[in-house]
C-alpha cells in the first residue's frame, strides 16, 4: 500500500498487470515521471493561461503534463480560489500545484489523484481560508483488506487535511498529469473565484465540520458495536447449546416413558412354506402327531428301513 509505482519504468507486461489490478479495484499509487518534474524545475515547460471563471479542455498523453497559469488579484485571493479537473471519459489523472522556485523553475507542492465520483473522475484544490480535506482511498482499501466487516467504520479515516488553504495574489502554476496506463487522458480544467459561490463555500465549510464530527462519533460507536456484536455471538452460541440440551432431555424422557409397559414382545419361529411364504408357529408348541403320521393310525404296512430292523428283533425275542 505504501509503495508507489513509476509507470514510465515498467515494461508492457508489468503495465498490463498493474492496469488489471487497478480495474479490479486495487488502489495503485503512481509516481510522477521524473522527466516532468525535471522540466518543471528547469522552467522549460510551456504554461498556458487559465483566467479565473474559464475552463479549458484537452487530452494529455500518459506520463505527460499540461501546465496552466492562474493569475489572481488581491480581492480574489481574499475570497478564495477553486481549481477543479473533471473527465467524462473517466480518465485517470493527477492535478498538480507548483510553487515558484528561487532558480526560476517550479517545484511540486501539492498533488491530488483523480477519484471516481458518479459518472466522471474528478480532482480539486480548494483555497478557501479554512481547512478542507481530501480522501485517501488507499487507507480505505487497506481497512477493507484487513477487516471487511468493519470497513464502514474506517471509511472516514481516509480524510487527510490539505496542506495549503489559501493563495496569495499573483500567478500560480497548476498542471494536469496523464495517469492512464495506456491511453491519453481526457480532461476539463477550470478555475473559479469563491466570491461567486459564497453559499456553496459555506455549505462546504459546514459539511466538512459535520464529517469530522461524524468520524469521531464512528470511532466511539465502533467500540460499542464490537461489544454488542461479541455479546450477540455469545448468546447465539448459548441458544444452540440450550436447544440441543432440551432436545436431548425430551428424548430421554420419551425413552423412560416407553419402559412403563406389561406387554412383552413374543418370540416366534418362522416356518417356510412351499410357496415361499412363512408361517409363525410358537417355538414350544407340540406336534399333534408325535409318531410322524398324518392321521394318527399305524402305517406299519409301509416298509421303512427302521421298521424292518425292529420287526426282525421282535421275532428273535419271541
């Protein structure tokens, strides 16, 4: 999260990977090309005028910058100045602010990365004599990665105070830096005096104060929320345990009730019939014909192997 990538030093393959991760929502910090900063320090850049109350549209190549000079009067400086850049093509860019260097060049003082707001990408600098804030999306992304469930509470932690809150009379240098991975960036830059937007300025001042208060409230509420969540999880676990315990007790109770009975389960022997069915006959029942005959009469006329032996023994004894 803390690493910044110099796109001008990346090859095609690495640039494609960076673009892919960025498309998936991973915030990738990019640095400003060293060539752009060096040319600005040397004062060899072309500066186009951007009068207050006007706008300029254009296209800037990746890792390149278009410079603009905004000249403001004493009255305008006291009222406040706003410089904004938008892109309906949702291009990625940086809004840069340079201060005059003693050697005649321009040194980088502020930079704002574009953010998607609705159907456009935008970035702005507000010099209104009160503290304004910018949102650092990487802080929110880091919070989501660490704890997605509590990311809401970290949503306002990305608010960072802007270092410069007012401008003096004179000419000030701004630049639009192309931050797309491959294509040129389409943009519209405009400079405004806050005197014509007094109501809007007051609304911004009020909403900034409300957001700061809400951030402090969320910090306190997060502690309360986590305590309540822990308690909720505790009672939920106990609910499951108690439910299981009640089911088990009732099951044991039903089993004990079932033992109060005089009915015994009879033991039966199955006899297979010729047709494949079975007939249940009590095991201790005696056969009505113990001699094995079907009608109870002596079938001595029928010669059987055991009858033959017995008759022969009788004659000898007689």
